[in-house]
C-alpha cells in the first residue's frame, strides 16, 4: 500500500512548498554572494524533490481544478 495524499491537500502542500523555497532562495541569495549558476542549481534541486514526490504518486496534484483530471 502506497502512501497517497488527496488532491486538494497535495495542491496546498505544493503551493506552500514553492512559496517557502522561493523565500529561502531569495533570502539566501541576498545574505551571501553566490553566482547565478549556484542559484540555478539550488532551484533545480528544490524542483527535483517536488517532481520526485509527484512521480512516486505520493503527491497527487489536481492543480486546483485548472486541468481535467484523469479518471482511473
């Protein structure tokens, strides 16, 4: 049995995750002198974590009903 989160809760978790990671990136970039390449690597790492959770079907986003969901 896989651990699955409902679509609405997944949407909320993804939204909060994106907002928090953007805040942390901007705060970290302002406090330290890092290059554009480092910033991109940090962003890709945050994105890969989110992508892997969706690919493993732990998060099941419904994208707040913007797209047609697949019926299984």
